[in-house]
């Protein structure tokens, strides 16, 4: 009997402390809500088989000129959503500029819709030295477009890669590194 | 060792182990899963105080809010409000934005109201943040009702 008492004390201590630890964890400031189905994966996600973009998606360039994604049929297309308030986007854009310069003559076309106030995008564009079309619209319209293309949460940067045959290849939430983007492009260039 | 003393001596260790084990299990590892913005950054309270309005946000582990991107204005077009009073945040250097301050875990902001003036009952608030995994959320804009003082 006497040897059972210390064991009982150990068990009781563990139970009380575990309960207290759980309570403190759940009630602490910044406690995370449960992950649910609304969460999205950071990184690349392969597209479904034979997936295509919605037809007839129209955009407007910085100077107001309208264009359609259908204008780029037959090219490897990367639609890269960005914004002036998004530091990872601003970090990724020089990589995209390099890719457009390196592979543009081989059938790559990048398009950069700005999820931003139009004037903010216009002010930032010269400094970012885009060598591909930047699309603008209201932030709400761009969020809606991004949702249509598979990003309902609106996180940036976000890219959709479409092969020359019009089939969606993959989506990327977060930055591409130069190495992984170059490999993806070289693997899928039409020329 | 008497059982009661042994019980008491084990409490801190068991407490620390259980809390830290739970915490490790909930942190997004490198941010592979991304929460919706309203779960990453939750406005949990907007309440009148003796000095004005206190606003409180909770921030999920692995996410942060920019100090410079909070804003408050009258929801119904009333008189301009004083600037939000925000605590000093953690320093962060960004190659594009320069030196900025960020908040993690939680932040309280105070909206002061001059003596003799009535605190607003509805506010239009704006905030913006990112996940440490390298994804940023669009600015969130919400119209909120301010609760009466407790």
C-alpha cells in the first residue's frame, strides 16, 4: 500500500498538469483556429487531367487596351498575379522578367494581373521593369478572376501555368524559385 | 518523499511538457497549408472604453500583420477620427518595403476620442498581413459595430 501512494501522486500530477497545459494552450492569445477544408496548399499543385481555363477571359492592360487570354493560344502561358503590397510578389517579378527575356522567343508568354488599385499598379510598374503585359482592374475584379482560376483565398503570389495545347499544367501559391521555374518552362516550351 | 511534495514537484515539468507538445503540433510547418485570411487574422473585439475604442486582433501562429497597414475611419462618413494608437511591433527588414514593424500572436489598438466627443458606434477598419510561408493576403476591409463599454 505504501508504495502505491507515490505512484498515485505521479499520475495525479500528470493529469492535473496536462489539463492545465491544454487549457493554457487553447486560451492563449493568437491560438490558431482549426484547419478546415478552406485551407490551401502553399507550393505547386498539379492541375486536373484535361483541365482548361474558362473560355474568353478578357483583361485590360495598364494603358487600358483590352486583350484576351485566347490571344496567346499556342504559347506556354504563365499568369502571375501580383500586388504592390505583396513583398514575395515583388521579389518574384525579376525572376519572371528574366524568364520572359530568356524564353519569350521560344514560345513563353507571361501575363501579370495586378490585384491592386489601378493607380498603385501604374505607379509601381516602371520600377519593376515588366517585359510582359500587366493586367489591371479593380481589386475585387482581380480577386474574382483569381478565384475563377483556382485561388479562392486570394493569397499572393499566385501563378497558373497553361501549356501550348491550352491545358492547365499547374498552379503555384507562393514564389517560384528561378531554378524550378526555368525547369518547368524548359520542360513545356512549344518550340 | 511525501506524496504531496512529490505531486507538487512534478507539476511544473508535466505542465511544460504538455503545453509545449501541443504548441509544436499546431504550428504550420513552413506554412504548407494556408489559412483563409479571416482565420489567420481575427478581429475579436471592438469595444468602447473610457478613452475611446479598443480593437483586438488574434493572429494565428506562422502569420503576421503589418503595423503600417492598419487604418480606421468612420463607417458612416462622420467626422475624421484620430490616428490609431498601435504598440511597437517586431522589427522586420524587407528589401522592397524597407524597415517595417509586424505583429504576431495578438495586437490591441486604441482609437482615442477627444474629451466631450462621442466614440463612434461603427468603424470601417482595414488591415493586411502575410504568412511566414511566403504568401500575402489582400488588405482586409471590414465595417464593424463597436460594443458598449463593459
